């Protein structure tokens, strides 16, 4: 992208006209012919010669600005520079002017695109905003943090796409230069993501790397950020190794002891004050459903006759996480009905103590969601019998589906088998268990 080239020796009268008003406007801008306003841009106050009528036509913000400057005699002539875009670089302003004058230009980097995006937002240049946003939305992991921060500020609809880049390529994001420069608030934002494709240990290491590049003011926030790390997800050996490497720089003796007690007692002991007690793994593969029922039509719906039912199951491998349960009673067949039900998971390894519990109370709005997500992921271990209980307080409103499997059967998930056994009072409401597989630690 070439910047405005002013040639005072050229002939402004006999220049070659194309007959295309847009192309001719761009030519006038590129050569500074017949300009009637001047802008001083950036910290270096680079001069750009522009045309009021073109700018006023593009944006009411420009029309108001130019009218005030010239009517109030703040700019006495066309050569008196208007210095209002001091935080915009020359490259970003030049691209914007080329687009406004001639509807063309090439964005050469994400950083320039972000500046153009902010400029377009401030000046209410919708088409320019669209061009910059489309370019930013194609960002890779090294620029994802910067783009996310910008889209978050302006509540852009493309935010979800950038979130997916950060979630899928977290390791590359943490290695990028932009991670070292990110604000405290943005670190908090990223650490609240439910899906990040690295183990929790790597998230902690990313926080330590970030800290090295911060000023004294930002360093004051480190302890609060540390408390967002999900230490309950650590292997006890990994946490012990962390303590040895960090010596006494990260935790107090009391905090170390409390976390170790939590990890060594199946996450039953309380975490230190202020530390998150979330036990939801972020580096899990996308949800997979272990489906039970095959049905053909709503005519298969029947009334529930039991207040509760249970499903027992076990796995023959490690690395699977139960994250939720899908119920027919929460499907479209019962949309609008008031529901009151709960799901509880227990295991034989903990003397049938509750591993996780979720409750649904209120109107079933469906909205394509018939899944209850557990607040804590259940780590399934081989040779352990798990039981899922479903309790209903108002079964009259519920309808379910006919069950079409044997009392005892196996399902294969990701190459491994799961054995299920139905209890005598198992009605047919459960349509699927929702599971995730642990990604390999890289």
C-alpha cells in the first residue's frame, strides 16, 4: 500500500481522467490535486491532503468536524493541519482515505486493520468497518488476543469466531508477542474461558510468562490472576513439581498445604481463600453423545409412571469425562411445561457419595437444549461402577420415549467400550449421556 505521493511539479490541469468518478477521486487524493483540507496524522504529524466534499459525503462525523474547523476559523486555510487523529498511524489513515476516495486498498497487517477498525468506528464509516473486521476475523493465533480485545471493546458479532481460535490454538496464542502485551482485564477474560486446548499447568506457565513483561502496576494483580487457575485439575505430582521449581514465590505455606490436601483427598478439602474451586477441565475434546434410544415419531411418547430412575455404567479405560445428561422430558414434546427434576451421579469407589448434582426448575423453554450440564465434570475411571439417578417432583407434565435396548449392553466410544446396566425401575427418559475425552497433553 503506497502512501499519498504529493508531486508539486506535476500538472494538476492536464492529468489523465478515466471517466470513472471513483478512480478519478483516488487519483486526486494520491497526487494531492485540488485538496481543500489537510490532516496531521499520528505522533509524527504526517501531512495528508484531502477533499472535504468526499469526506463529508462518506461520514456525518467528517461533515460536522470540517464544518466546525472552517466555520470557526480553527483552520484558516486548506494548509492548516487538522490534528484530531493522533492515535491513528499514517498507514491506517492512508488506507482509510484510499478506501473513502477510491473504494480500494490493501490491508497489510492485523495491527493496521485494528487501527482502521477503530478509526472507522469513531467516524461511523460502516463499509470501511466491514472491510477491516472481515480482515481481522481471518486472524491466526499470534494476533487472536489483539483482535479479541478489539472486538470485545466494540461488542462485535465476530467475537465468537476469535474465541474459537483462542480455544483451539491456545498454545500458539500463549507463545505470541501479543500475549505478553495483553491487559490485566483481558488475562482475566481468557482465564474464564471454559475451553482451552492446553492443560491447566500450561495456563499457569503462560501467566508467569506474561508477568515478566509487565510494569509494577500490573504486577500487583498477579495474585488475583493466580487464583483463577484451576488447581483442582492438577495432577498431584505436577503440583509438587511446581512447588519445587517456584520455591516460595507463588504460594504461602498454608496455601500449598490446602491445595495438596485437596488434590490428595479427591478434591474434597476446601481450596485456599479466594482460589477458584472449579473442577471443569478445559482441554477436553468436543462433546460426544452416547445415545440410547432410537425412535420414529411423537406417537411413541408415553407418560412417566415413576418418580425416579437410575442407570448404572462402567468404562474399561481412563480419560473419559461425564459432563452432562440429555433428557427426553426436556425436549420439544414438553415445551412450556413447568419442570422440577434433578440428576445425581454416584460411584462405588466413594461409597455412593455424590460426585456431582444438577437441578432443573422452571418452564421448559426447550430452545434446542435438552441437556443438563453438570457443574463439575465426573472423571470416569476403569472398573468403577457409576450410577446416574434422575428424580422428578412433578412427573405429571412429563412425557418420555419408549426404550429399545436390552437390560445390559455395550456402547463403543472413541474405540473403547462402555458397559451399561438398567435398573428395574429405569424408565426411558435418558436419551444420551454427554461425554468428553481428555486431549493428549502437548
